[in-house]
C-alpha cells in the first residue's frame, strides 16, 4: 500500500480578475469558481479539462504567481498547514517544484545550461547539470545554446531539468509533454513516477490523457472552472462507461486513439 | 499546382545537417503529414516551406505569383506556440483583423467568443489563442497552410472539433495543408499521405 498522507489539498478555490474597462471603471471575471483537488504522498494526480478551464491558474495559485490583479479565495493546505503567500515564497523551488507550460518561461538571454544550474548547490552544480542533460537526452554542447536555438521539444526537456531538485515534496507539472517524441516522453513520465515513488505528490496537468494514464493514479477533470469529477485512472478505458460525467466521457472518446468523434450535445456546449 | 521543396538542406551549426536532399511536394487540397522526433528539424522545415527562412541548400517554389509587399502571403504558417506568434500589446480584435476581417460564421466555427476580442493575449489560454492564429491564417488569399504542432495545447474535444473545421474549410477552398506533428495517432487520422523526417535523415547517413 502507498502512504496516504495528504500533501496538498485545495478546497473551494475561486479566482477572479479585476480588469479596467474604461478610465477607472472596472469589471470582474471569474475564470475559476470552485475547484477541489487533493493529492497524497506517493501519488500522481492527473488534472485534465478543456483549454481555458483553469488548469494553469490552479497551478499558479498554488505557487503564488498569479498576476497582481487576481483575487484568490478558498483554502489551500500543504502538509496539514495552510499554504499562505509567505509560505509559498519560502517553499517554491525548494520543496515545491514547478514545470511551467510555456517555453517562454526560460530566460531568452541566458545559456540553457546556466538556467538549469539555478538553485543547484554551487559546489557540484556543473556536474549535476551535465547529469540532468544526459538523463533527458540533451547533448553537452546544447548547454552552450540560447533558448531560441533549441527546438520546442528540447526546450521542454530543459524546463523539466530545471525542476529536478533534492527534497521535493510536491511537483506541479503544467503540460510538460507537448512536442516531445515518445522516448523523451517516457523518460519524463518515468521521472514523475520516480518523484511519486520517493514519496512526493505530483500534479500532472495535461491534455495528453493517454500518456498521463500510463503513470498516474487518479484523474481530476475540470470544466469551466469547476471540478466535475475525480476518478481512478483505470476508469479511463474502453468506451469510458465507468466515468461519471458526460464531459469526461467526451474527452476520452474524442482522442484520435479512440473514436476521434464528438457528440452533437457536446458540441452545443462548445 | 503545388508547393514544392527541392533538395532542401538545413543546419544551424556549420555542417551539422538537420536534413539534406529532402524533396517535398504539397498539392492543392492535399493533406500531408510530416512526422519526426523532437529536434529532427520539423519546425525548421515548416519555416522554410513558409518562406520565413531560406534553406542552406535547395529551394522552395509555388505556382502562384509572389505576393506583393503588404499582401497576405499564399503560404501561411501556424506556430506551435501561439503566445509567441501574437503581439502581446495588441488586443485580440487587432490580432484577428490585422490582415482581413473574418466574418462571424468562421468565428463561430472555431468557437471564438465575442467577449475574447476585447482582451489582451495574456488573458486567454493557449488553446484560445491558437484559435485566433488559425482563423487569421485563413485569409482569402491563402493557398497552403503549414500547421506546426498546432493542437498540442488543445484538449481532446477541442482538438477534434478544430481539426474538423479547419480541414473542412481547407477542402472547400482547395487549400493544401502540411500537418507537422510527432503524434502518430493524430496524423494517421487526418492525413492523406505521411512522410517521416527520421527516415529521410537516415538516408543522408547511408
């Protein structure tokens, strides 16, 4: 049996943005209304959902990197303690590791090897960085390059390498896999599994349900800023009849590996 | 009538060829899949085909006359990262209407909501931005579309709908589409014909 200690719990998360419309007139939009997700030690939780359903915002809220005009309500608990803004600043990059969605998060003016060394112990940063590059199939001389000189898939692997640190308890991976070919993909997924097997909690935000299912334990499905279903990974099989919510079934059946089709009722919602 | 690349070769560092002696042809209304590993040169090839960069060897030609300055190019490239292809300081309405004014019908087909038009790019998700990039590439002059991993940021339902709409429009207008992706299941669903960059890269080694 795996340990069942809860590492992260997010309850009734609500995020709204204040926008200036004209002059000093403001309006509010609420992209996340009520999100609930909890992850135990040793577990990979895949978070899937429509694009724009608030998956990245969820990650950013946990890390405390929402933009200044965002207002965040609800309870986020980390290892039994409320995760306050100060705590987030203290823990991120040390116990909480983040793999961002966009390759724009890399510094365009810094060689990629230097970016991977940030936060590694000074003494053997060089050695560790080279090992990480080797592990993710990057060549040693790729480290000398700047982000614009690498392909999308290679940048992903660099981003991933920046997240590997000792003492990680919570990993938040925001779509770490698009544009990566199958071999590198399985390296990354296996690394996430290794994090979990070492006792960390892993949140894997993704569209790639098929790959996620090869490593994850449970799946949370989001739609329009709400959690609609949390289910065991094995329920995503065959025609998805074990899934509770119609949207979870629609996501599953729309995959090119499955029927690659969308029901009319689902489309009406789009 | 076709977009033709002859003897294409490209590298970033001298003599480390990403690919060489690559011949590629895309006819009107055809849907061609290009697959390959990350780093195999898929994106470089798509930028060469779309005339963004010059190949080191070989040339790209189309039957149409060259686009005059200020006119939309007949070959349109849709990028892997929409957030990089959009001016962050423009509102989405300006982004959308830069080259032509898309009608409501096409916005609806791609699920672009009216309320998004008054937002800045940072206020939309990657999948929402990509729909704008697709619609603005469908200029009336467009004859070929090069789609470089354009659906990796979309959920499965949206991916299915967007590909169906895009390919339907391309078939109606006889636009040739090159779909670049590493996802074998997707490419085999969508394309008439598939070429692999890995195989052509091996040929060079032989």
